[in-house]
C-alpha cells in the first residue's frame, strides 16, 4: 500500500503547531499516526522519528520565542490567544518550585506544556538543559503513544466497531423518544381541544 507523503507532512505540521499551543492534544495526533501506520497508510519507521522531531522542534521553538520575547508575547494580538497571563504566572511558580526538571514533567501535562516551555525561555534557562530534559521525556512519551496505538490497532478497531453499534442504538433510542414525545403532545393537544369544546 502506498504511503502518501502528505500524511507525514500533515501530522508533523500539526505536532509543530501543538507545540505552539494549538488547542488539540498532541497525544491525539501521535495515537492517530500510530493507528494510521497500523492500518497501512504510513510506515511506522518513518512516522516515529518524524513525530519525535516534530514534537522537539515545536517545543524548542516555543522555548526560543520565550527567550527572545519575554513577557511581550502577552501584548501580541495573535500569540496572546494561546498563552495567557495566568499561564505565565502559574508556569513561573512551577519552574521556581521544581527547577529544570519541570521540563521533563511538563511533557506529561498537555494543558501547561507550552506555557512552561515559553516561560522557561523567558527566564533565560539554558537551552541545552531544557532540551535534555524535554528530549528524555519525549523519548518516553512519543514512542509509548505511537507504538501503543500501532501494536494495539486491532483493539482500536474493536472500540470503533463498538462505538458504531452504540451510536446506532442511541440514534434508534433518540428516534423512539421523539416519536413518543410527538404522540404525547398530539394527545395533549387533542384532549385540550376536546375540553375547550365542552
């Protein structure tokens, strides 16, 4: 089966944007990539290193933007939509408490990841320290998610099949409820009209 290059570019591009705070968990992209590889649409040996690179480049970019701009991002019309003042305050407190090892832990907390990396840069943390901790965490999380969905693809298929069946049942229940409500309303209207004529 062909492995369309567009899929690799698309998923890697989304991972880069996730690093900038795109409101889509990168875990979903990694699991999707693993599942697409399981389904034969991509080669796992190509996607896994690309995913790792996409994650690290995205994280490093956010860190470097923090290093260059400091808190001025909060005044930027577009970028301020992704990183809010309370994210920065919370990230500063967490960095002061856990120091450099927070960059390892942040990989496992999607909601604050971008703010912590950005703030780490703004606080002039050494890039190599940041990159070392982030890389170690990514070497655990990225393969775990990608390979987990790749080797567990058959279970995902089963879950999707069950979800389709549940969806069909819910639609049928919904239709029956609508019919029931319509019948009840019609009876109520009929009874009200009969009562008004008396």
